[in-house]
C-alpha cells in the first residue's frame, strides 16, 4: 500500500473539517445578521464573530472525541454488521483503567515526577489492553453463541452487557476505593496554549485557547486513524478482516479462521475505545460508571453520519457532529436572547441528525464512496 493510500483519509478528514467550519460559520453569522434588529443591547454580529474561533476549536476537540469512539463501532460493524451497544461501556472501562493507574502512581509518589507524555502513553497502553481484552471476552461469551440468531437477539444481549458493565464497574469502583466519581489524577500538563487574541467590541481581548490535553486528544485520534487504516488495508490481518467482512463462508473455505479474526476485530475495536476513554478521562479529570452511555450513542450517530463501516467516515462523522454540537451549545442562547440554553439543547442535535440521516442518506456522508466496508 502506498503512502497516499495510508495518509489519504487524512485528506478527506481535513476537507470536512475545513468545510464544516466554514459552512457552519457562514450560516451562524448570516442568522446573527438577520436577527441583529431584534436585539438592542448587544451587537449580535460582533458577538458572534468574536467567539467564533474558540467555538471552532471546541467543536474540533468535541468531534475528535466522538470520532475515536466511532472507530470502534465501525470496526465491529464492518465485519459482523452488528452494532455493539456495549462499546460505550468499554470506553468507560478504559477511562477507569487510566484513573486507577493515576491513583496508583500518585500513591507511590511517582506521578508528580513522571513526564506528562510518558504518563499518557502508559495510560493509553493500559486502557487499550484492559478494554481490548474485555471486548474480546464479551464477544466470546455474549455474542458468538448468538451469531446465527435473529439480529434482534444479539442486540438485546449487547444492551444487557452494557447494563452489566455499568453496575459492575460501579461495584468495583466502590470496593477499590476509586469511588463513583473517580478522580483522574495526572501530572501537570502546564497552561493552555493561546492560539490568538480577539478584540471585543468593549475593548477587551478574548483569548482563543487550546488545552494541552485537548491537543493530545486530537493528535492521538489522528494517529489512530492512520494506524487503523494501515492495519486494515496494508497488512495480512487486514486482508483477512476484509475477507471475513465480505463473505464469511468463502473466507472460511480459503483457510481463514473466522472466529479468530472476529475476536481480533473486537480486540482492536475495544482497544480503540479504551484509548479514547483514557484520553477523555485525562481531559475531563473525573469519570463515573455512566460516562460511556451518551458519548457512545453520539459516537454511533457519528458512525452513521459518516457511513458506518467506513473508517474515514467515522472520523468525518465525529468531527461534523462535534462542530454542530459546539455551534448549538455556544450560539443558541445568544441568538435567542437566552430563551433557550444551548448547552441543554446540544444533545438534541445529535439525535435529530441521526433521524435525518437515516431518512435521507442511510449510507452516510462517505458510505457510497467505498466498495467494501472495512
């Protein structure tokens, strides 16, 4: 596989990042311009433009969160055409694994002196190992016996596994002393990066900042996309995964161990979810047994939006969804004069998009651009 093939998906992601930011920015400014006469106490256009750069940065960070989780959904669906609704809880377990590591290092006195990037690397490896192993175990116990059952049966099993993981982790967190709201202890990452300063109408300057943790999240998500794309399209394992995804019986006749490939697919998808959970925990600082539910649903929406089963599509869908949520959360209250809270209504956007995509473009944004799923 050529370098263009490995890094090509980054071009698609970049195009959608720039395109989404431009389109949403133009629409928002246009709405502010049309509503400028309805508000006498504030210049809507000026206020909209002033916070626009920070909204774009926040949307990018939020989008990469959804994208990293969506990659795991895409891996499993591409092979089994099965939505693993326990993937959000696998993400949650990865976050708790990182929190437990941070607690152990803090208790031993190592945490304050360990380089932050080294801590991130170790925590991500631990989270990937724990979540990947868990996902492979779940496949063997809860999904493999139901592989030939009607599709509704494994779906119900996945929901049961999700609830089991939530309450199981709550029990483990209480027994081990991590607590329901476990603190994710990390080394000091330093102050946020100041990208720019925007002059406000009242003479103040508003900084555009990017937290170091968020930057690490973006870089890690990009590396995951490149690595997964290389694995699937340029290795023998990837060839086997694509063969199983295309035709399981024929792949078996060709000497491919279908059960082993499916287990490895769950391992890879779970590891990606665990890495996302660790990075999420590092960024937010606190995790609980239910943090995987809503991000998991939104990541599923992102996977459908981009074209579920399409690896670059998962990234694209996550980023587009992140931008949409960030713009709604930041501007809805401003443009409606406080009548609606943007933060409260941002979640509605994700599920409204899911309904619209399923109605008008079930294949997703990039779903028709690929001839095979994984």
